[in-house]
C-alpha cells in the first residue's frame, strides 16, 4: 500500500525567515499571512504582499494574491510584507 493514502508528507516551508512544518499539498494566501503575522487578524487598514520562491516546476517564484493558493514543496520560501494605511 502506498504512503500517499495517508495524506501528503509534511514539508518545511519558510515564512519571513521562520521555518514552519506544513502538512497540506497547498497553502492559501490567508494561511501564509497568518503564519507571518500570528494572532494579528487582518483589518481594513492593512494590505499584504506575499511573494514566494523555490516553488514547484514552472512556478519557481511569484506572488500569491488573496483568495488563491499554491502547491508547496520542501524548502519553499514566502516573504510577507504588511503595509498599513494611516
């Protein structure tokens, strides 16, 4: 029996220079923002930019936008920037 029947193998991703164990095949924009800023729910004054690198073939680097997700792989790196309107 294949190990795939038990779900995806956990991988380590890096979000804002901090490693995180990830157990799903994909990660949504909102999940990455939550890892970058834990316990700080987004509000109307905040805008987030999510960039990634070391992604899967054909998607090695790019941006992740609200409402979208991307398949993750071991060693993938996310940089999340928060901009607040004053």
